[in-house]
C-alpha cells in the first residue's frame, strides 16, 4: 500500500520528463525521415513538434506544482491553447496598427504582447473560486508558453522559405534555438504577471493596483531588452572597437566586421540575454516563495469577473 502510494506521488512529477523524451524522439525521427525521403507532407509535423515540445513540457512540469484541485488538466490545456492563440492574434493586430519602425519599437512590442497575454489570462480564469499566487503563476505560464509555441511555429514556417528556395536546415536551426530559449521567455514573464494578478483577487473580481502595474511595466521592460539585445550588443561592439574598419547596413548587421568584432558581438548578445534571464528567474522565484505567505492587502481598481458571489 505504501509503495503504491509512493509510486502514485512520483508518477506525475516524472510525466513531464517522459513527455519530453517521447516528443524529442518523434521530432528527431521526423527530421531524419524528411531528409531521407524528401517528403514535404511531413513539414507541418516537423514545425508543430518542434514548436510545441518545450512549451508543453514546461506546462506539464508546472501543472504538478499547482495549489488547488480547481486547476485541472482541462483548464491548463485550454488556457495554453486558447490563451496562446488569443494572445498572438491580439498582439498581431495591435502591433500592426500601433507600431512603426523607431528606436522604441521593442518597448512597444513588450508592452503590447504582455498586455495581450495578461488580458487573455484574466479572461480565461475569471470564474476560478480560488486565486492563489502559485496557481496564477502556473496559469500565466500556460498562456505564455502557448503564445511562445504558436509564435515559434510561425518563425519556423517562415524560416522554411529563403531566397534560394526551401530550407529544412533553417527550420531545424530555428526550432532548436527557439526551444532552448523558450523557458526564459514568454512563459517566464507571464508567470510573474499571473502570480501578481491573482494575489489580491477573488472569485468575484480582479484587483488592478499599483503592484500589478509596476510588475507589468517590469516584465515588459525585460521583454523589450530581450528582443533588442542584438541591437544593443551591436552598438556596444562598435563603441568598444572604435577605430576599426566596418560597414553597417540599415538592418543593423555588420557587413565587414573585424575578427575582434566577430568575437565580441555574440559574446555581448548572449551575455545580455543571460542577464535578462537571471533577473526574470530571480523575480519568479521571489514570487513563488511569496505564494507560501498570506498575500498583502492591495488597494486598486476592482474589475468584476462576472462570477456569482456564492458557490452554491
């Protein structure tokens, strides 16, 4: 009896690992078969497996750490899919109408995409009876990873088309890079927002206060820094290697960099992204630990959820 209970406790925690390994094996098999047979009908399978593998794995891992039984697999799955799609669609529409090329472009992208994901999270979780910090972080991560999965699928599909024709190598490279970076991107930022959104909220209302506003601006800034890190690294490279010959183009890439610039640019870019990731992970850990304590009282604007005032 004790052995059965112990096995049941450990099974959910290992499910995410089995899910990842099986998905990875299927993705690798798809890559090999496409290159061997040249069958273009398998390209959608390659794109979907590669884009969803890491986000789904992390959502499954987070699901095992939920606070209440109200957060079930159906809710998490629905939040992942519906929240991801709603976030991508809303961000696409707003960015096309509100953003124009400028030095502040990525700040606008961060604000719009984080707002879209936060709105999708609030819409899909408004009827929950219990809104704990940790459940908010898990559901926020589900929305963020759903957003990341659909966005990655778009990038992978776009990478297929090059000036020289179709390029499966570009698709594979894009999916590997996006998969490696997925844990410290959209899911991380929206998880932080979800915890802060849920902390002072109840079944009948969300409370929008200063703490949520500052958190929103903070994660939007992290988002903007992440997206603009290549440009930041480029400018720093030009400053640190002042006097060396180079030619630049309007899209921001070095055309004739020196050997020193070739070494310095990726070092600065990856170091900057690592720093942004560490800040986000540290922030996430602080919010997660705060979930053990009674959330502080927060004044703010109450937004009704439309849920009944009683459970009966």
